[in-house]
C-alpha cells in the first residue's frame, strides 16, 4: 500500500488520488536566471523517481513542472549584463534542459512557462479582486490575510508573500512538490490564492518536499563560495544521481568530495558486478516485492538500494539481471548501459605499433608492446579483423 509523507498533515498517509488511477502532479521548477545548482537537481531527481514509480505501479500520471521565465531576477540579470531579458532566459533555459538530459530526468510530461500564462495570471488577480480577497497599495495588490482563516496551515506560520506565478487557475492536484525552502511563503501563498479563487478545498491533497543540500556541513550559497552547479557535475551525473537516491528524499544531504568519491566507487562497483550477470530469462518475485515494500513506504530509496545489493549478494537468487533492470526503471541509473570506453591516444598508438609488428611477424616486439599496454591498465585482444582494446578493470 503506497504511502506518502504529507507536509500539510505532518504524517504518512495512504495515497488515494482524486480520480482512481489518474494522478496529477505539479512540481515547482526553476527560475531561468542562472545555472541550476545541485539543490535544484536533488529535487528534480527525487520527483523523477517518484513519477517513475507511480507509472511503474500502474498510475496514469500527468506530471507538470513550471519554468519561471519572466521575473525580477531575470530582469535584474539582464540589466547587470546590459542584455535583453529574453536572451538571459533563453540561455539558462537551454542550460537547464542540458542538465535534465545529463541527469536522466525523463518523466516530466509538460514544462509550463510563465510567459505562456500571462493572461491567466492577470485573470487570476482580477478574480481575487472581484471576490474581495486583495487590497491595493502604492506598489501593487496584496492578499488580505484576514479573509483566509486557514492561511499558514502548510507551514504553520502567518506571514504573506503573494505568489504571482500561479497559472493553474482551475486545476486541482493530487501531488504538489518542491524543495523544503518553498513551503513558506511560496506554497502557502499558492494555497491561499487557489482555494480563495475556486472555493474548493483542498487545492492539493499531498504536499511533498525535498531536504536541503549542505556543502561540507555548511548551507550551500553563493556568498559562501560553495555553490555547485548541475553543469559542473555533468561528467558524473549518474554518480550524483546514485548519491541522491541513496538518501531519503526528505532528509538533508551533506555533499562533500569524500561523499562523492564514495558514491563514485560504489556506483562503479555496482556497474561492474551487473555487467557480469548472465540472463536466465527470469525475474525474482521475492526481491521485487521487497523493493516495492520499500518504495511504498514514502519512496524509501535507501532501503530499495539495499534490496538491490542484497539481491546481488545472494548466491542462490534467480533472475538477477532482469530484476535489476526492473529496479532501474525507477532508479534511472543506466545500470545496464554499456559505457563507451575512451582509450587514451598513447594506448592507441602502442596498439597500432603492435599491429604492425604482428603483420611483419616481429613477435618479440609485439609481446613487448602488449606488456606496455597492460601496464597502462588496458588489455588488447586479437581478432580476425584486427584487435580490440578493453579497460583491464572490465
């Protein structure tokens, strides 16, 4: 039985969508004014896993993520760079989708851009005015807290910052997600506006939030100079994804070089073990059930990862390869993907010299060159069509 921790009620609840197996999920995306950081990445990976699992369970999911592509931060960045705001947002939107591809975030059905919903946003404000929920002062319209007795129920606080980027006027969602920093005032303001406009409660049934990422025990921030972008970790995106999944989505992660190295070594060992598995054309129902039990418990990915390792260590277990493949439909770690080996130019040069020596039947030189290649960590194998080079670790 699938359960989620609901931020609104502060407890785990059995997941019951509004319409049978149909699920609407909305996750707050980025503001395209700068390079997305790994805190953003952690949230988007977490909800990618959640989305994958919902579909794996047979739910018909519609997953929407917004992109704020007009905002004070974007305008300010354009002014600082003496540029047009559209160029700024186009640049960082492109960067974001490059990040998404690298980190294997594939589950979003629609990216809703704020600029595509300006008319709806204006309409929303007009409806709030007409219903008497807002008042006007010199710098704009403000939500009247006295008109909403439930304000603060999500964060259990009572301060307001009106969110002007809500474009989902009449929709109700089963799940609404984002980082823990968005609980207040951002998500609190969404509830106030949407429930006031529609007169229908709740606007969202399940509120889900991801934990912070700290860098070497300190909060990640530009001012501290410890700000890490997703782009900086493109080459190790699957290692970082493994690190994220090895921690529960609600818990904070302390990101450090040591943690990254541990994740790298573990991920490489995992891939190496899986690459040697034989396909017996079976799946293991016992371990699939253990995996599902872990994931049903508020997406307990650390426990699910342990189930995977337990399967691999079980000498008597059947169906390892196909069961791991099923797990990776949710993890998204490319565990069965064969990596293209990048062979250093020095090794290629030695291999070509050896091939010439073989053709001229200089076997002594060919053997010497083979030894030099081996010492560099590579293995050369002769074939009818020439030779192949493999990493000695494979």
